[in-house]
C-alpha cells in the first residue's frame, strides 16, 4: 500500500475491484466511493444530505415563537402578533397557530383564541366580509363581531384577546 493509498482508500478499492472483475461484488465495494465530486449536498451541507438548508434572516421572524425577531429588530414591538397590513380587510389570519386576528373594517382589529372551544381545532379565518368564523372540524360558528357562538357543537364562544395597533403591528394590548 502506497502513501497515496492511505489518503485515498477508494483507489485501493478500485484496484481490488478490477482484480475481482466487473461482478456485483465490485459494485458493492465501490458504492461508498464518490469519485471526484465534492461530498457536500444541496445547500452546502456536508455529508451529501439533500435537505435544504434552513432559511436565514438577519431580522428574524417577529411572529415565530423563538423571539429571535423580537430582539433582532427594535422596530417590531415585543408583543407583536402580525403586521397590520398582513390582515385582510373583511378577513383574518391565524398567527402562530394560536391567535385569530381579524380586520372586519379597515383599521378595526379584533383577536380571538383560534382554538375552537369544542375540541380545540384551529378555526378558519373569515374572508370577504363574512360575519361568521367557522370551525372546519364540526362546523361550529362564531360571530366575527364578538366571537360569540352562533351554532354547532361548541357550547361557548371564542375567547377574546385584547389587541391594538402600534407601529404598524397588531400587538397584544
Ligand atoms: S372542534 Fe370545532 S366544532 Fe368541533
């Protein structure tokens, strides 16, 4: 075995394979040798993983639960739920899978616990000015105006969350 063989065991395996012929055994021996291609996979991850690299952001996401964006961007209030401009007029969005933020009229925001009081399903945001919030699991219905129960197996309404707009963000009051 030469010095080159110590640093390149695949070269040794290739020579052995030649001695064994082109049978299946040779294919198995060479399976771990990648040839001259770099071993980094997609996204520059070592080890050939094809999983995409996690997205990075200098500002972070102010709406995730890690708090990374809260400390990284002083423009975002610490208790921000969502940018006001992200909530459609006459509709709503579910933030962090826990809070339903709605804007029934331009500049008017309300928020409710997004968990249905029946069995905890996350309710669907209203859209196109519909005055009803609906649960997709068993079709309980709640009023956009105050979260109260309208119909369905839920026995009570959605729990309200006080919010206000500050610096362009809907924040917990
Ligand atoms: S979980 Fe919402 S109606 Fe049943």
